[in-house]
């Protein structure tokens, strides 16, 4: 969900692993709700692959 008028970041809720990622235009992100450190790495990896698949990541 992305509503910049209410919150300046994208809120992405994942089922597996059960985490919430807040992604900001600066490229920074916050991952909350993970039970294990491994879940954070898995969630970020999945999100990265999804953003690349949709051509939403730009490398300079």
C-alpha cells in the first residue's frame, strides 16, 4: 500500500516470512515483525527479486 499523503513510504506485508517492510524513496527500508534474523534476509531477498522483476529498481 502506498499513500504518500498519509505516510511517505511503501508498506509491504509478507505472509511468508510474516514481516512488514517499509520502503522509502531514498532506498532505505525497515523490516519489522521477524522472529529470526534469517527471516529478515529472506524477506529482503524476496522483495529485491520482486522489484527487479517489475523493473522498479534503478541502478546508477
